[in-house]
C-alpha cells in the first residue's frame, strides 16, 4: 500500500454499495505519469479524489461542478470520483457517499454539502483515517480543525455589493422583499447577513418579507406573484439570492402589469448567461457574479494538503458585479456568462 493510502482502521462495509447511486470516475491517470509539479509529494502515483457533490441544481451549480470535473480530468495524476447527491437536498445520500469514500481509502475528499449541519461524525471519521477534506462553495457547522479549507466566493461580500448598490439606487429607502435559497444552507445565511449589514442603519428601508423559492425560477415567479398581490404591487425592490429566482420574479412583475427595472428593480447573485441577458434587456437591474470557476484553486489545495504544506483556512474566489444593461451586454460579449 502506498504512503498515500494510509493505514486506516475502519469498520468494514461502511455504506457498502452506496456508490451505485451515481458514483462515476472522472478524469484519470496511472502510476507511470509524471508528478506534474507536485515536488515529489506523490512519487508519481495516482491521487484519488472523492467528490461529494450536489448534482444538477441550476445554472451556477452545473457550471461549477463541470469546472471542477474538467480541471481534475486535465491532470494526468488525479483521478476524480464524482458522487452527486440523489437530489439537491438529499443529505443522506451525501453522508453515505462520504462514508464510502473513507472506506475506499481515497486520498482526499472534496465536499459541497446539501446542508450545513450534520457533518461532525463524517468529518471525524475522515480525520481519523487521515483523509484531508476540502470544502467547495458551501460551509458546514463543524469545527474548522475537521477540514483543511473552504474554497468559495465570499457570500457576505457579494451580498453586501447588492446592498450597497440598492442604497445608491434607493437613497430614501424602499419596500423590499427577499427570495431566499434552500433553507439551512450556509450560503443563504451568509447572503442574508451581507445584504442586511450593508443596508443596516439606512432610513426608509422596509422589509416586507422573505421566503424561500428553492433556487427555482418557477418558485421565484410564484412567490413574487403572491407577494405582489398581497401588497397591491407596492414593492420597490426584490433581492433574489440567485439568478433563476430573480428571472422568475421578473416574469411575475411583468405579468402583474408592471415594468421590471422601472416599477420594480431586481438584483440577483450568480452571473449566469441567462441573468446577464436579462440584465442587458433591462429585466434585471443588478447582477453580482458568484464565480464558479475555481478548479485550479481546488487542485492547488489538494496538492498542498497531501504534501503537508500550509493551506489558508479560507480561500476566497474573486468575482465581479454588473449594474446596467450596457454592463450586462459587455459581460456577454466578453464571454463572462456560464
């Protein structure tokens, strides 16, 4: 057994057969390949990386997970085993896949959690087995000493950009509504935190309410329809925590006889092609980019963790923001959508 496959005393048969739910190898390599700049940390052997993922959830998630798979697949000494959840909210399937990766003695585990809580036992199991865990995008409510790092755009800062833009557009305040993502996720709480901190202390701001629309355009439309009816269309601003919900909200605004971008301004987070197109058309008013392309940062963290090198406990992925139809069109022209 190579030094990458450390001696692990585990109860046999943990979550046996779970990977039939959808575990698939992506990328590859063999023991004869060069170590690709790992400074001898792996001795040229294949590094097996288990990726406990969310799976299909929307434009951002699809782009992000594809970027991770593509980046690892391009490295000849990295073998990525991809395990998407049975559904974007199915933590049980993620816990099972995580346990199977530990039992299989992978070298590293990448984790994007469907829920922030409930990971202590799994992370402790990986630590006991000396398998480094790297969080991608979403955080977990566990001690930081149970994982190496979290790599993600700064949700608090991204949402604060939305709040700062809203303050500039509505200097006297506004009646606003928040369309939230899936309850219980770290990103939902962080986006609320960033936005609320940005507008705190400003006068004239009235939060009409907030409700989950589960990252969905259809639910974003439905919730917005209900909110507009209940408030006689008197909503000035909608903060949608992702693009799909914001695009759905814009449809509801238009069907209510109002003009999105004029009667009701809508700001979103992600920066998908659909959102940039909606911004260019005037249906959205502000789009904060939540950059999905950080496979290179994940690979760097994997190599450093295995080599015993220092890794920052939080690695921030840079992004951008677009605040006009012209900016939206320029972003599209420059290929910044996904």
